[in-house]
C-alpha cells in the first residue's frame, strides 16, 4: 500500500512539474511572437493543461498524506516536508501570478461549465473597467511565472524522489 502511494505521488508531482516545464521551454520561442501571434497561440493551452493541472493539487494532497506515513524527524520526513513546501509555493505562484493573466487571455472566449467557473475566478479581486497593463507585461508575467513554477516543481520532484530513495 505504501509503495503504491509513493508511486502515485511521484507520478502526480512529475505531471505537475512537467506542465510548467513545458511552458518554460517554450519561453524563447514565444518571446519572438508578435502580439497577434501570441494572442492566437495562447488559448490553445487551456483545454489540455486544465485537465493536467488537476495533478497539482492532487500532488500536494498525496505528498501531505505520504508525510504522515514517514517517521517524524527522519531524513525522508524532512525531505518530504521540503518537497511539500515547494509544491505549495508552486501552486500559490499559479493562483497569484498566472491565473489572473489567464483571465485576461481568455476574456473574449465564451467558456462553459467547469472552465467558466475555474477561469472566471479572480483571486486578486480585480474590478471590471480597470486599466489593463500592456500585453507584453502580461506575457512576461505569464512566461516568467512558469519558469518560476518549473523550478519549484523540479525541486519538489527531486526532494520527493530523494526522500523515497533514502
């Protein structure tokens, strides 16, 4: 049972890291796009990445659950604590840095169902009619945020695998 939990947790953390890493690897190419090209390309991510994004909160939950099954005070325990912290920071970066920009990219799309609820949520509570920043500021925030998230995701995966290998 413990081994299955460890495998599932590692896979979920790997998926969460991989999604941010994929965005980070696109960074150099996307900076070369014009405004029109960027705005055309950006919305293609949301269907697949929204589904895959479910791995991120599940990875946090499973890592926390795993933490309760590791002897407190041991090296694997502290490595798992560190892994959990990096995953929480990665997830917080999504809600604080990426998600508000996603709302901007999708403002002209008619979303339905879960997508409408998910992307309609604004954790920063911005008001309609507020001045919008220059598109390059939003692009840079979105792109650099994914690099930050990829770093934390990679750190979380490395710490978790190290904890389980100990």
